[in-house]
C-alpha cells in the first residue's frame, strides 16, 4: 500500500485521466478540479471527488495556486500531481504545496528552479561535462580577430549572433571562412542599431537536426536511471506532432552515451521523479548537444511506457511516497517500436487553425498494440481556453515498419466528428518516403512536407451515393410532413419506420 | 428524383426513382444504406463492397468521413433552395465592412469604441484561441459603426466583431 492516500490532480484533459487511472491502480483516492468550461469533461466523472475552481480562463482556475492549495486542504489530499503545462514547472507552486505538508508528485523544488532558468541550466550541465552547441559563449566582448580564430574550432556553417539579441536581429549565417569578415561587420552594425550593443558571438549552425530526448526516472534515495530516448523530430513551430522510440537515428552505443549524459545532468541538480533531458542531434555527425531539461511528466511519456513496460506515472507516485525505484538500469530493455501521433483539434488544411466545437461522435481505434489516451467523449466541447490536444494515439509493433503500418490502420479507424483534427495530416505524413526511411529533421514539416489534397474516386463515389440516399430520405420525409397540416400519428409512424429500417434500395 | 452531387472533386448525376432504384451516371447500383443509433454513423453496402461512414450536415452540405478520408458532399437540389433563401436575407445596398473572426476564440482586447475614427491598418481587436493571439486590423480608414462584442466574450467562427462605415 502506498503511503499517500488521496491525490489532488491539478490538471484537466487526457493527462488528468491518465493520472487518475494510476492512482486508482495504486489504491489512492483522487480529487479532480474543474473550471466552468470543464464540468462535463471525463476527468471530472472519473475521479472520486470533484471540486470547482472558478471561471474558464486558465489564469482564473487551473493556474490559481491559492485555489488549488485551498482545495487540497479542504478535500484532505496529501499529495498533488501537476501533470504537464499549467503549474507543472512552477517551483513556487511546488514549494507552496510542500510547505503545507502536501507532497509534490514531481522533482525537488531546487531542480525545478535550476533547470527553469535556461542560462543557469546550461552552465550547470556544462560544468558536469554535457556538450552544448559549440560556440564562443556570449558573456564577454570579443574582437573580430578572436572570433575569427575560434571559428575553425566551431566549424561551418555557423551563426553570428548578437549578444544582446533576439528575434533574429543581428544574426548572420556564415557558410565558409571567406564570408566571416563581412558577416561580422554587418552583424555588428545591425546589433548596434537594434540593441545599442555591438557584441556578437559565434555558434555552430546545425542545419539537419533531430530532437532526441532521454526519459529519466529517479527516487529520493539517489537512484537515477534512464528509460531510453524518444525522437520528436516531427514538429511544427516547436510543437511536437509525432514521437517515437527507438529513434531511427540512435543505435545502442549512442543510446548509452546520451543516456549517461542525461543521468549526469539530472544528478547535477539532485533530481528525483520523472524528467526529460532534451538534446539536439546532428543527423550528419551524430553529435548531440544539451537543449534543456523538462522537470515534469511529458505528453509523450506513453511512448517510453510501451517500449520499456514501465508505468512512469505509477513510478512517480511510488517515488513521491518515498519508495525506492523498482528497476535498475540493466533491467531496462527496449522492446519493439512505438509511434505516438498527437490528435489535435486543429485544421491541417488551414495552417493548423484551432478547431472549436462539440465532438458529435468519437470512435477510438483498438486492437493489438493500440493505446488511446484521451480526455474527451461524445458531447465534449472543445473550447478555446486550453490547448488543442484531444487524444494521443500510441501504437506498438515489433518493428518500426510494422508500427507505421499499424498506426495507419488505427488512424483510418479513428473517427471524430464535429471538429477538425490532425488525423489527415498523420495519414499522409506516415506515408512519406522520408518518414518511412527515418530520414527526417526538425524542419521537415515546415520546409519540405506538403499536405496534398488526396483524391480517391472510389470513396468520392461512395460518399455521393450515401449522401444522395440520406438527402433523398430527408426530402421524402419533409414532403410527407408538409402534406399534413398537423402531423398526425400516421406521418410520425412512417418517419419512425424509415429511421429504423434504413433505406433498403 | 434527379440530383447533381459534388463529392470532393468529382461530380455525379444521381437518380432515385419511385421504386427506390438508384442510378449513378446512368448505371444501376445495388445500394443498402443503414443508419445506426449514433446519428453520424452509417453502413453502406454498395455492390457487395462494405463501407463504414460518418456523415454530418455542415453548412448546407454534408461532411463525410470514410477510411480516414474526409470529403464534403453537396447535393445540388437542396443547395438551390438554400441559396435562394440567403439572397433575400442579405442587404446588398450597404457599403459597410464587417470584421469577422475566422476562428472561434476569446476576445482579449477591443481597442476602439463606437464612433471612433480609425486609420487603415489600425488594430481593432485581439482574439485569443488555444494560446494564440490574433490581431484584427482596419482594412481601410473609416468610422467604427458598431462594436458587437465585449472583452472576455467567447466568439464563434465568423462572428462579427466590429463593423466599419
């Protein structure tokens, strides 16, 4: 039995449902919180208790620390799971709960704080030997001669960046040593004009990069392990769309090196619970560089759960209750291949514009190796207040090739009406030769992929026949009803029979 | 009854006679369409080929999903009536500009009041949807004739935010 008895789930949607399941399995009672918009969402129905926390906008409900602490105290919760987003990486929130004697089901406050400041995080992990994207660093002013001297160590192509900069101002791409002199001159001019500061620095430009991250798990007794990688290179505007494990670009030796580096980074901040160390991986050289550490459970933890067999959320609960990790590093083996597609309420044909409305029906795929995590049901309203994730389709098979085929089958089975979703995007993405071969990079969706209006004449004909019959049926019904000034029982009976038997033609 | 049907990029002539015989471009089909307890779910067996479909009415047409493909279907006979209805309702004489939200969202800011003179390009309103901010600008100079929404209001797709005269 877990020493924690009642958990407040300070989140909504699919991740709240995911956490409630884990709590139930461990015999913990659950407390859901909900905003005005979310009264009818599944996480409210799934929990043992449900408490309202205010109006729909997140800053008046799910981000209101005082309301959440108050709810935890009044409901008698002894632990809080923040999920992802909202307060999950808020060190002050973690500290406030702990000061009330409510266990934060996540990492220590100090780790959230250190990794939350991106500059301090980089310095901290660099000090224990993690590789950062090669560059001169931006702390001190360097002369053109000093910069030119260090350029050959950094390698080409490289970026000249303004030390005071941001938003691409004062940034120049240098492809060969001969371009450096002019590039420095122009970048300094632009930096001076934009920021009143002409200091510039150099950084290697990784043009063909993957996003590869390592899942970390640790306990409060100093045990830290990694659960392998996730490749999240299919992204759009830094939003991940597909995650998979194993990465087609990572072999056992590289996995061991990246895993060891990630464990070292986590250890440098005294980490426990679940966390993720993100790296940029150069497709050409297979060099990897530290990006940041996410001090929380991630959306795509499901991928790792499927290939390792470890239930990460249950492990977080056990660790928070003071238990030791059940797995040693040598126990962790990746079995088969898993791909996750994020089903979003967005219109892939229209620049991924949010699609808002009521889900009139939802039929999830099933079958061997198919997992669907969702926090919506038929009748759920997709509101503009929160993020657009409605379901995660997590598909496993023995090989990557088979996992792609099985994902396509599951995507074709997945039916959601009432709103637009990213399902058509995934059906095409998973068919591209680039994705099939694993030869992808983080700019693939934006720079190379084009969503096609796929044409299927057979299916168009089928749709035409079906809709003609439906429209014809409605028309016939309208005629019947109109012919009776007050629709008597005869007309209604006829209508009823039509609905029951369908249109046999 | 004869229908002209547009499905995706294809056009078909469909004829359903009094005896329920259906012809598609003149060819007789064996079609069995069954609805279900779920109003969007249908089963169609067409010349012994089986299809599961999701069908929902959508702005005068039908949105059909089958085997992962979505296609919009318009049955011409119905559409004619709909268009005729719309024409009489619209107001052709007015030169106003209506600023509409192309997406549903929350009104974050209304920067003008009724009666204000605005310049071309001036920000009129900001609508937030799923963590994204969208600014609406005046397409030309003019006077704010009406502000239809308040800050904090939830708006639907194509909702009119502001009218300019």
